């Protein structure tokens, strides 16, 4: 399948890319990993007249802790997350997530920024970043602004990014001691999107009770869903089996999946409950270490 | 749309081509550069038959524009053979019957090649993980895993890269 014709632009800097976005308006699209955009162009689901390839912009790919945050450059590839020592040692939720996204070849190209900017609730980073309480840095003609993740996903394939903005960085608050996280995803095969998946990030206090909890669901509605009732329920409680089961029940009640080839809605809700239970239990175990 | 001139190195040789921006890398490789070992299977980014190495990493060449590879270094299945000698992976696929129809094989070889570069002594699970972006409709994967194990062993003995 040959994609529709377009003009190819290759900026060297972020300001140059922003200027191109301004000039070409809705006719332009950023090309990052291309692992969602190119398949959509082949299917004529996207037909940009201008492609702005940001892959040659230097300095947009990094993973570093700085100023209280783990900062991930917008152009950082999934394969780089997977190989990152910081991510492996301190951000198990992020590591779990990167490992189950697509397949090795796709992960060599696909970017974290693209995964979020695409606005697809079936993607795995959106729920994970929600559980982690991340912030999105958008750079546009008026400079940088920071968008809390809870305000980032507007609806299916629509984010809070303005037409002339580029997602340049993701900031994750560095978790305090006694924190842990986990991502549980059921996929039909490697490379498939989640039938259901649950992201959990927890911090325990000195007594072993839950000090804070972030829980979010993948592919359970038009945007990733934050399971607020489950989070509130867990806070202040000792995470024993009964408490975890009840929190998982509340998390699954937040799901509004639709039926598709991956299964009927009721099945996906049931799955969300089981996956939430497992993810919370794993997060608790990791936080206790 | 105006054509653009791009330069790539493919299997050690510098080549130039004039391409439309929408030309997919796999078409550049097969049609303009004449390296037809790389296959197009699904054309929807799922099967991995089109897997090649770009700047040392495996990618799906049906999911990249040729212009993106400008200035880059490509290696396709044709690049595995060195001085007329098969690569141990190629030998492994022959000895262990790692193929039936052979359609997935070029992609399987490239993914296995990348895996062994990173991890010369993979477990069975590592191998299955390494080829998880490549689909095979014939073999049931069992003999592909054996073929990669064959190559890993041979490379450890012979010091081949
Ligand atoms: C076979 C296959 C399986 C997959 N499986 C999964 C999976 O299991 N889980 C998962 O989460 N994803 C999966 N994906 C999707 C993959 O992770 C995509 O790469 C990701 O959704 C988009 O990232 P990208 O860098 O490729 O973005 P692109 O495809 O380049 O862009 C996607 C969209 O985001 C916009 N965009 C990209 N970067 C920016 C930026 N920095 N600023 C502003 N806008 C931007 C583009 O304009 C475009 O509209 C799969 C893809 C394939 C091909
Ligand atoms: S042809 Fe490229 S992934 Fe199938
Ligand atoms: S040998 Fe036929 S598809 Fe793999």
C-alpha cells in the first residue's frame, strides 16, 4: 500500500519545526517513530500534505533524573527505555510497559512522545503515565507549557496539544522510598493492543499502609481512565488480600470498554478486575522491597 | 511531488537514488536497489518479513519512508554472506530445517542476527522474544529456535561475528 503523496520537511531544531507547523496548519503532521502514522497513511486514515520529520532534531532523546523528575525526551524510543538502567532499577511500571509495547522492530522506532501524542487509548503509555502522575511538556510558538497528564487526553485520537505544539518532554515525579509499580496487560499475541491492561503505582508509609496510589486503565474507553475510586479506597489502608480485591473491583467499575474482536465488554471488565488485582499486588510487593 | 536525491550505504556499497517522499524503504530496497531478498508480507507492519537493519537496529522497512534512511547504513539478508561464506545463521536455518516456504526467512534471519549481536548466548526464551516481531506461517517456530541455537553455538566456537 502506497501512502498518499506529501511534501517532506526535515527540521534540525524545535523552533524550526514549530515554525513549519505554524506555516502549514492542519495540513501538516509530525513524523516521529512513524509506527502509527505510516500505517494510518497507508490506510488513508491520515493524509497530511506535509510531513515534518523530527527524527534529526538533536537533543530530543534522553532519560535523566533532574529537579525531582525523571525526564524523558519526546523522541526517546521504546527500545531506549527498555535498555535504560534508571528505568530498570527505579521505574518498574515504566519498564513493564515498554516491554509489552509492540515488538522489537517497532520498539526500535516507536517513541514515547508519539505514543502519547497519538491519543490512542489502546496505546500503553497513556494509562501508565496517568498512574505515574506525569506531566507533558509541549513546545509551541509561545514557548513551553506543562500539561498535567489528567488534562492531556481529550478524546479518541485527540490530545490537549495545540496545532503548533510539539511534545518535547515527559516528566515523571521521582517516586519516594517504598514505592513500586506494575503494568499488567493481556494481549492476544505479541504486538497486539491490550484486550485490557492496568497500570498501578503505589507508595507505602512506614506502617506499610498505602500513602498514595495511582491506577489507570488501558483500552477501556475513549481515553485512558483513571480509577479514582480505587485510588481513594486504597489510601491509608494496609494492602491485604481483601483490600486489594475490593480496590480491583472498584477499578473495574471505572472501565467502559466496547466490544470488539478482542472480546465482549463484560469480559473486558472482568479482565480489568483480575489484572488490577495482580498489578496492585505486584506493586505492593515491589514497594515493600 | 518533487523527487529528492538520497544516499544510503547498503551491504557496504554506497548507492544514490531519486525518490518520491512517499516511497517506502522496502520498495527502495527491492525495486531501486535491486535487493529482492527482503520480502513484503503483510504490508501492515505486523509480520516482520520486511525486517532490515538500519544503522545497526532492526526495523520494518514497510513502515518507514525511504527518505528517512537518507545518509544511513542498511544491511539486508544479502549482506549476511561474507567472502562467499554463509553466515552461521544461514547454515543453521539449513541444517535445522528452520524454513519451509521461506517467505519469513529473510526477516527471521535479520532479527536473529540482531539478537545474537546483542546476546551471543541466548536462552530459548530470549530467542523467542528476539523473533517475536516476525511471523511464520509454516514452521511452528520450533526449528527456527533450533537454527538460532545452532548459529549461537557455532559462532561461540568459531569466533564469527
Ligand atoms: C505492529 C504494531 C504493534 C503495536 N503495538 C502497540 C502496543 O502494543 N502498545 C502501544 O502502546 N503501541 C503499539 N503500537 C503503536 C506504537 O507504539 C506507535 O509507535 C505509537 O503509537 C506512536 O509513536 P510513534 O513515535 O511511532 O509516532 P508516529 O507514528 O510518528 O506519530 C503518531 C501521531 O502522533 C503525532 N506525534 C508524534 N510525535 C509527536 C510529538 N513529539 N509531538 C506532537 N505530535 C507528535 C504524529 O503527528 C501522529 O499524529 C504498535 C504499532 C505497530 C506498528
Ligand atoms: S511487510 Fe512489513 S511488517 Fe509485514
Ligand atoms: S517458512 Fe513459511 S512463513 Fe516461515
